[in-house]
């Protein structure tokens, strides 16, 4: 594995008023790594993920993405957001734009790619997620699973080095979960760095290289899927796994 | 209407062409009408064109103003917010007629003498300021109604604040605000009649003069009313069609 981490979070804290949501999180992520972030509700998983592209600001500690420090400097922020893509639980596709335009817009605006080239590339990405036939529809005309695949294509269009997923399948009907996981599984083998907050234990176990277990604003376990699922070190992790096994 | 929904582009085109033909062609059939309408056909046509001119100019200026003030109302900078709130408060809280008279009498004294704005221009300024205040409230509500997830998605992709506004927030908020903005425009067609008070010869003023000469208010004002109805119908058809076109992403 590469010497230099692509993401480095050092003793990061986040407070919402009096509530201490992240209590000194330190973690390094290396290029090509696929990390599953697990943990009970409210443990700070989303907060951590959203801090990495500054949808939330951290109050203390340092974050480096590809060596660039994440801070109030707009140049740093612009550079970092170009490198880091995000896939949301509720897809958040631009509702007033066609699928093709959703995917092509960011490269046109931010990377100043010509429209023709951006749309050709967008078509190729839609092909890859199996949705080329739907390019000229509007998001609302697609199923949840299809919308999430478009959202993944949209994030990929910026050629990010890192993709953040915040519960990408949680808003989906059960029969649509697999089509999205299949796309993510294929992505995992392309060398892109993935951080995936998920409740899909199968995905964490089979696809992830690494598991982070969050509990009450801290990383309680940072280990391999194998060890996490077969021999967790902490009682809280065992309790979490027992609960997950029995369904929610 | 179903037809507008299915063919919004054709509806806009038809309404627009219809309106233009009406504006420049109405005098011909009207001239065959009996006294006192027929002889005054050209005056009616001219007054109608002034009314539509006032509506279109003030409607467009009021739209730009509405967007700017609506945004200013949401600005993080307090003095801008205060100024915009004050403007909306004053313009919505006083009579339009008073505003027209005020602009007509006061504005020229504030400007260099060689500018000498026409009555039409002064009326258009007053109407723009008035509809702009109402529009700004619709725009503000529209902007606030854009789901936060849309803005987060744009940020996460690397859009600058301006790009996020221009490409995502503005089009979506306009789509939300459009029915209310269209409503304001329909009122503007009628409110422009108040310009008669500063002797702009628009449609209502034409009617007033003709009935005063002919002592026949009934046929004159029926004609004027019918023309207003044709105008509001044309404008409503166009705004409905634009609404349909902008609505594509929301319907299945
Ligand atoms: N904007 C906010 N204001 C106040 N509190 C917040 C805010 N966002 C998150 N929190 C709190 O911070 C804690 C961590 O939230 P976070 O969303 O990171 O949890 P999570 O691990 O992602 O949980 P879930 O599995 O339910 O998504 C929660 O207790 C939450 O209530
Ligand atoms: Mg969460």
C-alpha cells in the first residue's frame, strides 16, 4: 500500500452546541482502500464523512486530503472538492435537469470541459451504471435504485480520487439495493478510494478492505472485516453485531 | 387547459403571435363597429399597445428587481437585508396610486434636468418598483423552498457559491415561484391602468376620453373591458405554458 495517505484526519472534534458529536477522531486512508464505516445511529458516522468535504466544519484538529489542508481557504476547498466525490442517502439529483445534464454539468462548470465532450463522457458513465437508455429522462422518472446509480455516475464524472458514500442504499426499496451495491462493488476494484457508511453488513464483509466502527463520537475499532465480524475487540461492537444480525 | 400542458411551446408561440396580431390588427375590425367605437378604433389600438408596453417593460424590470431584492432579503449582510425589507415594507404598505404620483412628481426633481423622463417612463418605473416588491417575496419563498440536499450536492461536486446559485438554486426557485409571479404579472396588466392618473394615454385613459366626448360610457367601457380580458388571457396562457415547460422535472 502507498506510503502517503490520501486522507488524513488528526484528532478531529465536532460539537453541535453542547453536544460533542466527534471526540478526537484520528484516521488515515490510503489510495485504493475501501473502508466500511459502521456504528450505531448517532455515533457520528455521517458527521465524520461530511467533514471530509466540509459539508460540516470541524472545530478542532486537522484534516488533509491529498496533502492539502482542509480549512477556510477557498482555494484549498475548491481543490479538495474536485478530488472528493459524494453519494448521498437521498441521491440529491438535480431535479430540474435531465439525467445526462446531471452527470455532465459539474465537469463543464468546474473543469471547464466543453459541452460535447462532457456529454460524451457522461454517456459513457451512464453506460457503465447501466442507464444509458435513460439519459434524457428527468430524475423523478427513475426508480430510487436508478437515481442512485445516476448519482454515482455524477460523482464519477469529476474523476475524484475519493468517493464518500453516506448510507447509499438506506433509502431504497429492498429489491433495488443490489443494483446499487453491484455498481459499488465494481467501483471498488478500480483503485478509487472509497469510504462507505453503511448498514449493509454483506457489503462490508465482502467488499471492504477495512472496517471502522464508530461509537459515541469515537472510532472504537479500526480493523479488517474478517476480524471485526468474527472477533470484535469491544463489547459495544459485539452488541452492535448481535443487533444487526437480528435485523433492525 | 390540457392543450397548454401538452404543447407548451406551441401555446406560447400561439399566444404571442395572437397578441401581436391583436395589437397591430385590432383597429381594422374595430373600425367597422358603430359609433362611438368605430371612429376611435385607432385610439383603442394605440392605448392597448401602451398598456401592453407598460406591462411588459415593468414586468421584466420588476422580475429582475424581484430576484435582486428577494436575494438581498436573504443576504448574510445585515444592512442589505434591512434595506430590502424596508423597501418591501414601504411598497407593499402604501397605495400604488400614491407611488405613481410620488415617482411622477418627485423623481424628476432629483434627476439632472436634461434627463426629462417621459410620463410613460415614470409610470413604468413606479410600476416596476411596486411589482418588484411583490415579486421579491415570491422569489424569497421560492429560494427558501429549494431542498437543502440540492445545495449540498452542488457544493460536494465543487460548485462555487455563485455557480450553485445560478445553475441550481435560481432555476429551481423560479420554478417554485412562477405561479405567484405569473399572478403578479396578470395583476400588472390591470394595475397599469393607474398610469392614467399621470396622463399616460393607456387603454383606460382612452376609454375615459372617448366616453367623455361621446356621452356613451356603456359601449366604450364594455370594449375596454373586453380588450383587458383578451390581454389577461394571452398573458395567462403564456405564463401557464412557461410553468409547464419549467415543470418537466417534477411530473412523471
Ligand atoms: N446539524 C446538527 N445539529 C445538532 N446535532 C446534530 C447535527 N447533526 C448531527 N447532530 C447530532 O450528532 C450526532 C451524530 O450524528 P450523525 O448524523 O453523524 O450520526 P450517524 O452515525 O450518521 O447516525 P445515523 O446512522 O442515524 O445516520 C447525533 O446525535 C446527531 O443528533
Ligand atoms: Mg448518518
